[in-house]
C-alpha cells in the first residue's frame, strides 16, 4: 500500500512538472515575441532619431519601447517565479526517487540474505538432490528459478531507480542553470530600461524648450486631419443615403421591411443631416456583412503586416509634455518604410480621397461600419471595388521626417470608434 502511494506521488509530481514546463514555455514564447517587437521598434527609432523635426514621434516611439521593456521585465519575473516553483517540485521529486531507490536496495539485500540461508549448508544442486521425492525436487527447482528471476528483476529495478535519480539530478541542475540565465536576462533588460529612461528624459527636456514650435506643428497637422475627417463624414453620409435607397428599392420588390437603426454623431447626439430619415437602413446582405464585422470586434487583423501604435485614439494630454494636447480620431500605426496598408475585413471601396498633408485615403464600407486608411502615397484599389480581408490597399507614405505612419479609423455610421478595441491583440 505504501509503495502504491509512493508511485502515485511520483506520477502526480511528474504531471505537475509537465504543467510547469508548459507554463514556462508559454511565458518564454511570449517574452521572445515582445523582445522581437521591441527590437523592431528600436530599428524604426534609429532611422528617425537623426531627424530633429520627428522628435515628438520619436518620444512616442520611445514610450512604446519603455512600456514593452517593462512588460518584458514583468514577464521575466513570472518566468523566474515559475522556475523557482519548478525547482521546489524537482527537489521533492528527487527526494521521492531516492527513497524508492533505497527501498529497492533494501529489498535486494533481504533477497540475497534469504538466498544465502537457503544455500548455507549446501549448494543449489545439493539443495535439489536433498529432496525427499521427485515432486519436492521439482518444486525446489522452480523455487530456485523464481528466486533467480526475482533477483534479476530487482537488479533491473535498482538500475531503473538509479537512472531515475540521476535524471532527476540532471533535470534539477538544468532548471537551476535556466534560472541563472533568466536572472542575468532580467539584469540586462533592467539596464536597457534605465538607458531608455535616461534617453527619454533628454528628449522631454529638449522638446519642452520647443513648446511653441510643437504647438504650431500639431495645429498644422490638425487642420489637415480635420479636412480628412470632414470629407470622411460626408462620404459616409453619402453611403448611408445610398444604402437607404438600395434597401428601400429591394423592400419594394420583395415586400419585406428593410432593417436598420438610428445612427447619431458622437459629439452632438444629433441625427446626421445627410440621412433623410436619420436611420441607417440596410439590405439583408449588407446587414449580414455588418453583423459579421461587429462579431469580429477585438480579433480583426492589423491594417499593416507589422507595426505599433505610436499615437492612440481620442483627446488626451501628452503623457510627458505639459500643455500639449493630442487629438486623434483613429490610431497612428507606425510601420517600416515601404509597408502596405491592408483591409481588416471584406467590404467595398466607398471612396478614394486626396487630402493635402495626409496624402491619399481609402474608405471601405462594411455595411453599417466603415474603415479608413489614410497617409497612403499609392493606392491599389478603386471606388466600387470589392476587397477581401488582408488585401493590399496601397503603399504607406514615408514623409520628409522619415516617418511611415498609417492613420487608421473605424466608424459605425457617423460615430467614431476606438480602433484599438477592434484589432487583435499582439
């Protein structure tokens, strides 16, 4: 019974070790992915760091790096914690294996003594010939055979237990070595973080002394962005009206009432003037597309193959520069030079727009929802064209400061959405 409990304990410990190994593997994969993303972001920062005019973007990028660095350190702490827990389990596992090894050796010792007593006054052959009859001789032969087999079995078991102990020792040492490497990595990442924070402090000091120029530059960009947003709003109103007419026409043919809901502007709460009844009416096909788009909230693919959000959605004070307010109707996604914008979902190109200061933009209709891809220097699609998910729409513009930024927006009717809530987590 005690032996059975010991074996069950060993099996339980092995399952615990397997789960811990899987957890550590997942944490390691997550950390390596974050480190790759940080390296990608650093490479982009290196290309724009020489441009003084890109200082605000560089600061935003450095903030992304610092945040990522802090997440890596947090992940390393989790890995170290998991490793320490694994070391404790492995120590206990090794102790149990050593106990079983000692038990097997003791069992072998008892068997040898028993065999010795059997052969104390005669050898095995004499022991058989000393039988009183043939049947007893057969029994003694079988006994000696079983005794020999049992000794061999015990020798194998002892060797197995010895091998298990040695394997346990090696695994324990390997885990301890891995912990030491993780501790070194933690120190290395902390040093990088300290360097980044010092660099950030210098950037903030430099930019603070240029507040007037920064405000002027931000204002100039806002003018261009406002023109883009006003144009987008008009285009969406046009699409809403066109959708209403299509739904009404189809309803007249089929006798079925079109579906729809009231769309209000995010700022005033008023119905959009361009929609005659203030209602977004859709054909069954458009409603199905719209519902499908909505069902993919939080898991839509990114509008670039690789990149990072260098400026978030909404109106918010700059985290480091006092008196500087940032306004964004979407998200700015910085990508590598030569990168392409791609559709996040299937739909129809509603418009291709040209806005001075923002280059070109593509508006895609997804039923009740719309996505916008601006700051494109080349466009590969045209109005009315049906596009699929991840289809290339155009080349992202690299401006005179060396920045390659896609401005990405999501609208529900005339209401702006936070695109970060729609995109899949990285």
